[in-house]
C-alpha cells in the first residue's frame, strides 16, 4: 500500500494514541473516539479484511458506522452496515466474547456459513474501491479539532500540498 503524507500523519497520531493511551475507548472525547474507531476500521479492513476486523476490534466495531458517518464516509458506512447485518442479523452482541466467537465461527470454522463469507469477500472488494477515500476525510476531520490532535505545522503544510 502506498501511503500519502496524510496517511503517515494519521498513522502517527494513532500510534501516539496506542503508546500514550489517552484512556479507555469509552472514556475518550467524541472526536477521539471517532478518530480511533475510523482509523482502526480503515487499517483493519485494508490489511486483514472484514472477518478479522470483526474478530479483533470489538470495541470500535460498535462505533464504526457512527464514526464513518461523522467524517462523511457515507458509502463506507453503508458497506459496514451491510457486513454487520450479514454477520450479526440480530444486531451487534453486547459481549465482546460473543462477537469474537461468532465472527470466528462464521469466518473460519462453520462450513455452512460459506455464503456469509462470500458476501463479506464481496464487501471487502467494495471497500477496496474506497470511493469515500477515508484517509482524506479523516485528515479533514482531525484538522477541525486542533485541541484534540496535535500535528506539527510543517507536516500539515506538506500534507496540504500533497507531498
């Protein structure tokens, strides 16, 4: 994957969050929750696909559609909604353990769930097209909250110039 300057900056912000742990996800400010949930979604699905994202990112999964919508990634949010409805037709379970075990069963163990895996693969392909271009929307979102996200001025100028 070829990263743009914006993506490197967002990745750096996310890494700083992981290192410093602004706090538990539920204790984060709304802009930080939106940032963490969106970036985890974008990275998780880009690198591992929807199945592993569902299995590994249970806390941000519950917030992904809302976060993607908040940054303006409406088409991507629609893809996530389709995927969630496919894997969890009765809604996202409250328990992280149930989310993990159900997504693991569907994605890796249950031979009768092949049709769900096929749908998820099709949705992965839709996501690959990334018509919303999530990193650009994320960068614009982060710029709206300078008190929440500190980006060095030189880096901002490089990113805005498309370097």
